[in-house]
C-alpha cells in the first residue's frame, strides 16, 4: 500500500508502486504552445489519468479573479469524474519543464488538500524526470476512463486565506504577506491582465517562487537549500499570494509540506481579487 504521508516522492518510489489499486496518478500536463491531452497521449506514466488544469475546473472565476477555489459541489463533481476516492493516495505529476508547470501541479495538490483529501504527493521532477530514464515504463495513447465516483468534499478553511482574512491581517499586522511573483510585478513595473492595478499588498515581503526551483534540473531545490531560502518565516503566520493564486502554491507547498510551517495559507484571490475594489490599498516601488 502507498505511504500515507510523503509530500514529495521520487520516480523510483512511484515505479515501485505502479499497479497499486489504492494509488491514483494525476498528470497535469502543461507545456507552452502544446495541447496537453495530445502531449499526454504521446507518452505518460502507466495508469496515469490526464487532467486539464485550465479546462477541468481546478480554479473558478469570480469577476476578474480567475484563480478562486471552486465551490465544494464543483470539486466533488471534478473528483468524481477523475474517479478519485478519499482513501486513495493521489500522486500529482507536473510536466517537469519549468517553474510555471510545477506551480500548476502544486495548485492542484493544494486544491485536493483544501477539499479534504489527505493522502497526497507530488512527483519530484515530474514527467520529464520520469522519461529521462529510458528503463522506466511508458504508456501511450488515450488515458483509461476511470469509473466515476461520489466524492465527499469537506473544505478545510485552515489552508485558505479569504479576502476578509487578508484585510484583517493587513490591518493588524498579524501575518507575513509573502509575494511569490517576480520583482517587476512586486514593484508595479508589470501587471497581470486580470489585475485592475499594478503593485503589491502593503508591507508584503518578496520571495519569488522561482527561487525555490532548480531550472537546470527541473525540480525543487534540495530541502536544506529551501530551508535557507525561507529562513525567518517560521515565527509568524504566513499568507502566500501572487496574481491569480497559482505561483503562490509553490511557496505554500515548500513551507507547509516540506518545511512544516504550522500556519501558512494560500490567498487564492491574490492581486486579481484584491485590486477589484479601488479603495483597497496597493504599494508600488522597491520594498522598504
């Protein structure tokens, strides 16, 4: 049986468990300029199920905020279509080509956990890391169609920061507001198309999620390096945010799942929700 708690697993770990009926492999194929499903059908881990991050309903729109956590009934339908059950160990497989596809997989992981799923892992190195070893088995063609299930979603509010909670944290200074974007967005020199204004949450701290990723190896950096990168965040609650709640999932995953931070939440609305109301304050320029 798959292990109950191992948030980042190796290709060897997964290969040893192929065929385990309690294992569900979700392939989040995301490659710029490519059709994810067609890319998946050229090769994937045996038994994997393809899920389209953009089209399957992993995020919901609320006005111009496009990265919101879907309602419980919508997630129940999505998980049911994918054939998931609460007792399965779900392994989320990034494409393994850049930090953007990793953050999408991390957001899928966060969504599953926020919906109450307990047995979760991310595949270190993703699909690219898997196929780098020619001895590993590869399946081709369309994914098998899973038997639909009925999934009892239970949203865990401890993982998510709502707009009201971010406003209170800002007012009271009760949490570190951790910005996962690049400096150009943080300082207001660039703006997401969905955001009404450029800039950042007032008083936010910048930690570009790309710094946690080894671009040459296409995987997260080793845990000791991540510990040094995120040093100084252990003493206070943290709210991770970005433009649409995707890039922030990488910082959330590192802090919550790998470094064991006891109070780290993801603000799924992020700057696209925050800037919809022009009365909410926004800072620009270099951080003080």
